[in-house]
C-alpha cells in the first residue's frame, strides 16, 4: 500500500471515534415505565422464564441473532502470530461484515490462552449465551483440535471461518474458474502453497467436490509434502503424495491451478510462467497475495486470477461465506454447520456468479460491465442476492440433513440485511 493508503486505513479506524462497531438499543428507554420494563423490576420476568426453559433465551434476549467472533490472534490474516490484542481490528471487521451483509449482531472476543485446552475451556464456558461461534485467525494445527472439541461440547454452530468459510468460497470460485478455463476439477493438477488452517480445509473441500488427491501437491515452509517426510502432523500427512518434486519450482511446472494460503510474495514470475495454458491462480494471502495480480496478468495474459482483496477483480475471500452461512444456520437454529450445509453454500455461490449482475453492484465497483468470465468468477460481497440465495440454501440443507431445530423460515427469501427477523 502507498503511504497515503496506509494513513487512510489508520484514519478510517481512528476517526471520528475509535473502532468500527457500536451497540444500539432496540427498545424504548425514555420513560420510567420503559426503564421498569427494561431493567428492574421487569427484567426479572424473562430471567425466570429462561431459568425455567433455556429455549426462552431465544425469545427474550438477542441470543438467536448473536455470534461471538473469537480469536487468539495466532494467525492474523497472513501477518502471523501477533497476539490477541492485535487481532482486534480484524475481529471487529468480521463483526462489521456480519452486520452489513447479513444483519447479524456480533461481539469480538480476543482470548489470551496459554494452550489450546485453555482456549477451549474459555470458549466452552461462555458458549451457551450466543447463537453461534465464529472462530477466527487461529493457527494450524491447534485450530483443528480447538474446533473439533468445541463442536463436540457446544449445541450451537461453531465454525472456524479460516477453514470452512475460505474453503466454501474457494471451491465455488474454483469450479467456475476451471469451467471458464475449459478444464475440470477431476483432472486439474493443483498446487497448494500453505498447509495450515485454510489450505487443509480448502483442499479437503476441493476433493469432496471432485479433485483427485493424487493431483494435489501441497507445500509448507519446508517444501513439498511428500510421503518420505517424517515431520508431518496428521493433517498434513493426509496430503502426502509419492513424488520426487521437492520445491515450488518443481511442483508448479505445468500445473493447472495454484492456490496460495501461505504468505506474501511467495510466487515468482518464473513460477507463474511455467504453469499450463489458462492457469488458475488464487493468491489468497491477505493483505498481500503470493503474487501481485498486475504482475500475474502481465506475465500470463491467459491467467484467471483471484486474490483475497476488495480492490481487484475476483475476490476469493471468506466474506462471501460466513455472514450468509451463519444467517441460514441461525434462522433454522441449526445445532452445527455440517458438510451438507457447506456444499449447499458452494453451489449457491457458484451458480449466482453465472447470472447477470445488478446495476447497484456495478455502481459500487465503478464498472460498466461484470459478466461471468475470467474477471468475474464469483459474486461480489455487496450483491444483495447473496442474502437471498446462500442462507436459503444453507437453511434448506440444515433441515434436510436433520440438524435444524426449526423449520425452513417462512419469511425467506431474505431481501435486506435490515429486515432479517421476518416481522
Ligand atoms: N482469502 C481468504 O479468504 C483467506 C485467506 N487466508 C490467508 O491464508 C494464509 C494462511 O492462513 P491460515 O491458514 O489461517 O494460517 P496458518 O498459520 O494455519 O497456516 C499458514 C500456512 O502457511 C505456510 N507458510 C507460511 N509461510 C510459508 C512459506 N514461506 N512457504 C510455504 N508455506 C508457508 C505455513 O507453513 P508451516 O506449516 O510449515 O508453518 C502454514 O502451513 C494467510 O495469509 C491468510 O491471510 C486465510 C483465510 C481466508
Ligand atoms: C480473510 C481472512 O479471514 C484471513 O485472511 O485470515
Ligand atoms: Mg481469517
């Protein structure tokens, strides 16, 4: 970023007052009567009702439309382990996106935990008062153990966004990009740089969608994850292949697809030059991708290029996933976000990209045209149709797969993030 853009980003967060979120009141508080209902003595009535039946928390508190965004700051974007406090702008940012795109209230919680177990215990102890828990920017491999334990211990959806949100959006974009490139997932040769939270989940979901594990070469800091390595954790070991390739240079030669979920600037001009015709490059590290899109396009005019950023075409970023997935899950009071719900979200996102783009989206992006093709493989986050389609698909999948505690919402499809209660 230029110095001017860096300053603009700091000013945005600092002025006119610090931070990006605020709490608002939803009931009148002007009179003594109002206060006697909102607080003492009136507040005792819902307390008694909830003590009698915990389900009443959905009726008398904001629980049903409230998600906790929880991090330990151990993998903040691609910036690394900078700790809980430094993660707060990102977690507030996730809250902004929950509210802006899906009308979901959220509070960020940054946990200073000395171990995965301490983190699990902290979250498990507060879980009951939320509608859902969005885990964010927790590094691998700890994130896998943390998420699994919390899914098992909690009766509300627990979703590690960097794993599943990223994987859902990547899979949707990938299916479209390969289609545009005249290729298919089941025969594509895929290189994944990174073997952490996002990378492992993305490759797992691509395999569920039709990619062949033997066509995937994954790399971590030590190079190619191959069957001869003895330093692999169980998650990386799932992707170990028999190969004599050892470096990114070896692996990328002739590859159809590059997925970067690793660190900035790790893909060189030589790497992209050596890829197969019509290469698909998802350089998804934030804020600075594995290769700059301008450089990628200059070297490979035939590339289908995506990044995690808002300021270039094809934003493959979990912002297209978590607000809408939680919307659907909350609205049917799902006990978890299962594979069926994730796959439903993939297809809703993928299919929407193939429809004509509304004028207000073009205006928001200052474009005359966005048409399904190399520069438009996935919808943009401001597309209101996401709120209509993705929660509906997720909610239906939750009902069909038996994890919904309420029927498919009668007020669906949703038309506005300001009107999500169906009142
Ligand atoms: N666009 C999007 O929506 C999203 C993008 N991301 C991006 O993905 C990246 C990873 O995030 P996440 O999975 O949560 O983090 P993790 O810490 O869980 O994983 C990071 C992975 O990157 C690997 N890595 C780091 N540096 C290098 C390197 N020089 N060469 C090869 N591999 C390297 C690490 O290797 P090792 O295992 O050896 O340490 C590790 O496997 C971040 O940059 C983040 O911004 C994440 C989520 C969403
Ligand atoms: C987008 C996101 O969640 C990340 O880069 O970590
Ligand atoms: Mg993240």
